[in-house]
C-alpha cells in the first residue's frame, strides 16, 4: 500500500516512539551519563516494530519526514520534562534529515519548541550529516548559525564515512564530531592503522568535541578513554531503549 498514507496514519495513531541511547563521558575511570540520542521506532497496531532504515529514507522521498520531524521536536519536550521530573539532567540529541533543513517551516517549529523549552532548560543537539554541507558551504554555515542562535548544538553524524573534505571543518561552526562506528570496530585489534587518535587531536585543535559511536567492548572503550575522546555511545554502555527503561538505567549513574 501507499507508504505516504501509511506513515500519515501512523502519525495520527501515535505509533512512533523515540528510543534513547545513552551517551557517556568517561574520565579517570568514572563514567558519567551526559546525554542521550533519540532514535525513532515505528510500532504498528499489530505490534510490528520497524527500525528507521525501513521508513526514514521513504519518508524523506515522499515528504512525510517534515511532519514526522515536527512530531520528534514535540516529543523531545515531553521526554525532557519526564527526565527532569526524575532528576535526570542531560542533553538530548536528535537526528535531522537534510530534507528538513531545506524547508522554512522547520525553523518556525524550532522557534516554537525552543520558546517552550526555555522554561524547562532543554539542552538540545541536532545531528546532521555531511551531505548537507557539501554543495553550498555558505548556505550550510548560515543554516547552522541560525539553529545555534536558539542555543542548540550541532553534531556532525557518521563522520568519516562520506566524501568529506576536512576543509569544511575549519569553516563551519560544528560543536561535535560523531566518529562513525566503522572506525571504532577495529580500534582495539588494529591500533597501528587507526586514524581515530588523529581525528580526536584534530577535533581538539579545532575546539570541536568528539563522540565515538558503536562502542561494543571494554577494550574499545579503554582505547577511546586513553585517546581523550569526550563522549562515547554504543552497546557497551547501553542499547537504544524506551524512556521508562532509560529512566531506571540512569539511576546507576547517580
Ligand atoms: O538504531 P537505528 O536503527 O535507530 O538508526 C538507524 C538510522 O536511522 C541512523 O542512521 C539514524 O541516524 C536514523 N534515524 C534514527 N532516528 C531518526 C530520526 O528521528 N530522524 C532521522 N532523520 N533519522 C533517524
Ligand atoms: O544516527 P546514526 O547513524 O548514528 O545511528 C546510530 C545507529 O547505530 C542506530 O542504528 C543504533 O541503533 C546503532 N548503534 C548504536 N550503538 C551501536 C553499537 O554499539 N553496535 C551496533 N552494531 N550498532 C549500534
Ligand atoms: Mn545519529
Ligand atoms: Na552515526
């Protein structure tokens, strides 16, 4: 059936859910819960769970990413309020599709949400991908600055997987680099060839924070800590989980 209609119905029936994956800062052997990345799931009324790879690319093509993206911003306010009620004060990161950055309504939505959020001290981060930066660096710079005016931080997702020109890093006011999982996978086994320590040094020189993604083992975690990576995210620390689970998960860091 037509996915456009299906996704519209799913939104009306409130079938989307944001899972949270912990982001940890690990210093002197002490892990601190500093943030969470929100990752969307679609649970149909028949109880079938779809991961975003099954519907986000489609929603980007048929335009449904715009209302879905607005729903995510509204939902983040609810999540943040509930975390706050449980004394969990962390930053929240959401994924933004390039398509969303191309429509004006996205910026009025940010304005609306950040006005409401001011009262509840929301620390929000938006993860964008390289595809957005490449064709028009001046346009990208303006867009990033417009978002940052609301106090939102910008993270560059999947860093290192695209056709990146390192040039743009010096020319764009990026707050965080998310080092892609593919670089973390062999960090512990194949240290000689790893470029991860150089990515971290470069980011430090440019005053950009680093988050490593896809940490699955203690060895990877320790290597990253030795390299001075600011933050870590991966199954080793915790999988994406529903809000209720995340709230109990967070207790161990208190
Ligand atoms: O666990 P995971 O399957 O959640 O995520 C797979 C991919 O889907 C990731 O590349 C992630 O960036 C993307 N993704 C997850 N949630 C969202 C979302 O809310 N919006 C957008 N645009 N992409 C998302
Ligand atoms: O937005 P992004 O492309 O960074 O999406 C993160 C994706 O990586 C999600 O699909 C999430 O479920 C997945 N992920 C997060 N941590 C791990 C991990 O430690 N191992 C694996 N295999 N996947 C992970
Ligand atoms: Mn992401
Ligand atoms: Na990523």
